C-alpha cells in the first residue's frame, strides 16, 4: 500500500483506480470543468488532464523501478500538480491562463497532506516537486539556468522532478509534446552534469551557499570568506507549533525578540496594523546586531517574503542566519494553540495556511526542521 495515497498503482498490474480517487478527494472533483488553453491541453479540463498524467506515470518503467517511498512521493506530486488551477485559472486577452498555479499548488498541497497526516519529510518532498514541476520544460532556454537548477536541487530531487514533468507532458494532447519530452531529457542530462540529479548541489561551505543565493554574480565553487560576527536564530512555524517550547529547551539563555510579547507590551491587537510592532522589533534587532550579539527572532515567519525581509536585515550586519522551523500534526497544533494564554483564533490560523511556505536551504546558512508527531 502506498505511503501517501492508497490508490497509488502497484505491482504487478500498475493500474489506476481513478473512480476511487475521484470519489474520495473533493479537490480532485474541483478540477472538473476547469478549462485549459487548448493549445497546450487539447485533452480537456484539468481533471481529465490529471487522470491522464497519473495513468501515464503508472506506465513509466522508470517510476515503477523506484522504491515504494519514492513512487508514493512522485505519484502524490502527479496527482496534486495542478490542484491550484481551479483557483488560478482566468481569461486574459482571449486566452486561458493559470499563471502562478505551481507555487500556489505547493501551498495547497502542503495543507492537504498535513490534514491527511502525511509525515513532514514526505509532505515537503511532494510540495517541492509541485512547486518546480514546470521547470524541466524550459530550464535550458533560460539565461539563468544554472542558478535555477541549483535552487531547485536544494528542495527537490531532480530525478524525481523529471518523472513528474514527463508524466505531465505525456498526459496531455498538444502539438509540441516531443519538444517538451526532449527538454526534459536535456534537464536530466544537465542535472547529472552538474552533480545534482539525485542530491542537492553542493557548495564549498554553508556561507558560500548563502551568498550564492543572495547575489546573482557569485561563483558557486568559490569558498567565500566567512566574516559573520554573530548568529540570529529565526523561528518559523504556525501558531501553536511549539516555537516557545523549543527555545526554552534549546536556547534558554539567549535574548529573544518576540512579536507576540511586543504586541502585548505595546497593547496592539493582532487584528490591528502591525507596523509599530515590526518597527520596534527591527530596532531592537539592530541594537543586538550593532553589539555583535546573537539573539532569537521569534514569530510565525511562514512566508518566504517575510523571512526574506528579516534575513536581509540580519545579513546587512554580517550575521549568520539559522532558521528553526517547528512542525506538528494538525490536531496537535490546534490543541496546543487552545492551551496558550492568548490563543490565536482558529480562522486566523486557517488563513495563514494560504501563505504557508516551509523554509529551505536557499534562505539561510542553516535550516533545521523540527517535527513532533504528537
């Protein structure tokens, strides 16, 4: 039985039970009647395409030869790869477009798999494959192909990504299918040539990697001089995940800038504008950084954009950045949130899920995932 979806095809028949999938998952049924551009998808709506993708994957010998865990991850990514098209599809200039469905699909898939109780490591492998599933189609046509490839490899295994994208190409009707398949083969060759087909692209040091993804003109093989002068631990996780508990258990003596504490100190309701809270937090961070003093920045920090704003500040003072992301099952999170002195309303947490992006190695010197299963 599949580790993620029990309907995942298995040996020896490798047949797809689409009726069971369609009946069980409402997000599959939501794909029905979602139109696609006939130039790229003459087969019909998104649900038809998704079924064809899963059927194509089940027939691919390269997928059948994977370990059970890897087959499960790739199948889940294929099934969910276009889950965001119903919310992203629109008409522009007489054409149908679903621009942005890959990153949006990553977020939606993460929430779906979390609610299903899928272990974090498997869940994040699937989410990464969905986020980047269009990259192999056109990577080598981009001027920044090497940089994009290295970025992808930090989160997704490129060999597994190529299988998702190949199934995506085979599960459609279009005139340029062979060109897509040729580009995917070139993506595989390029990933192998760059030593990141089945592993993250390696850098001389974590500081070299950090600088490479912050500056476009960096040589990936250059051993950067480490001039960091202190460390900032940036906490990340949904409300109720246990970030305060982790700090108390691991860094009890470190100074902490807590946005929750600042809201209480400044008497600002979470529903109000947070400009004063953030401004005060950033000023206190600067005071630590000017003294070359390590500290903890404690907030939800669940979107890449918000984390980037913080990291830009820390890096400007030559701080080493360590992200600690805390993850717990859905039931545990809502229970722990209810037990807090000032619980976050459940509907607020649900809205946060729409921006839930788990940190990866392109963002910091070190990224730790802390997963508690109860």
